[in-house]
C-alpha cells in the first residue's frame, strides 16, 4: 500500500546539477524518515542522505557533503535531493526509501519501503 516514486534522474555533464524528487504515496512525511540511496554497477547499495520527518535533522555520506542537499516539502508530500557539482563517481541508480520510524540513518537495513529507482549518469 505504501509506495515511493522517484523522478528527476538523467544524463548530466561533470560539474552539473540535478534535483531528484521522491513522492510517497499512501503515507505522509510527518510519519516517516526518508533516505536517499544509490547503487552503481558492481557495487553495493549505499546511503547518500536522509532526513527526519519531524524536524530538520539530516545526515550525509562523506562523499556528497557540501555538494548534495536533502529537503522536504510537507505541503507537497515530497522529498528532494539537490545534487550539485556532480562527478562521474556519482553515476548510479538512486533510490528513495522510507523508514518506519521518525529517525534517519544511512544503513539500508533501517528502511522498509523502497522506490523503483531513477538513473543518474554523469558523463561527458
């Protein structure tokens, strides 16, 4: 019943920007923490960022600090991941996920519901 839909992925040149969106269905942001994860070919899924549904506490992976920013718009029931200064190593399928708690972390096992993913490719 709970669904997540990602959008905003695409092809971008190094140094460019993209904004990903995650639109939960069947639940509201004030009940779940939302995380962004990514998985590149041949690599395990890794946590990128997360945000609590209550308050504005956020976490970021070291590899994206200063470049990515997570935010939410409760009126639109949407979570965003603004990605700036993109690098080729950012290329991956990006997933949003919902925790069954109000708290967030970057561990895959902390999340219960997952979207289908959106492809981000950073290349010249």
